[in-house]
C-alpha cells in the first residue's frame, strides 16, 4: 500500500507466511526484528526496528 504526504511517500508491505518458523528461517532469528539490505539506505528515510505481526482471522 502507498500513501503520499507532500514530498514523502509511505509504503505498507504485507506478506503472508506459512508459520512463525518460516519467518524465523528467513530472518535468521527473531521474526519481530525488521530485516534490511545494504541498498535500503539509499531509499529509506528511516528504518523501523521491529515489525508488526498479525494473524489472518478469515479465509474464504
């Protein structure tokens, strides 16, 4: 999702995982700690330290 505020744009990225274990494997440890790559510094104004985890409560 994207929200523009003047000359700054905010993005909300939503990913769906099979399990917390799958997230731990991807992140290499704490699944609540945000993962960044070296090239992110040239695009991001700030970096969140932690992510928010939500459970899907309805599937059709």
